[in-house]
């Protein structure tokens, strides 16, 4: 029996939840899904956390969309641009909201 294919909304929910976990924030997709403001500016992640997130996201896209690596990297960059948290230097300047 084949597993049910994930919808784009299911994937976005998982991506945003993982992004918040990697960034160390106790927030999730359900907390921001209906917001119309720039919610992604309220929290931040360090440059190394962002790098880890993009690496995870690239592999996630390759697995779930079966994209070649170059296309998955481009898609991960676009997702990060549209929904990624504000990035701060690794020197500990990240918010802890």
C-alpha cells in the first residue's frame, strides 16, 4: 500500500515547524498560519542555524518532491526567502522570544 502523498500545505506546515525547532523557538505553524503581518521578523535564527535549516530543507525537498539537487537547493532558497526567519550573526545576538 502506498503512502498518501503530502499536500503543499502539509509540507509547509512541517517545514515551518522544523525551522522553529532548529532556531530554538517554542512556536509552530499553527501559531502563525493566520497572521497577515511580517511574523517572520518577530523571531530570528543565527547564520549557522539558517545553514542547518537550508541543508535539512534541501534534503526534505529532494525526498518529497524528487527534485535533483540543484533544483532542490534553488527551491529551498526561495522558501527561506519567503518564510525564513530573520538572520543574525552567530555571536549570540539572536532573540529568545
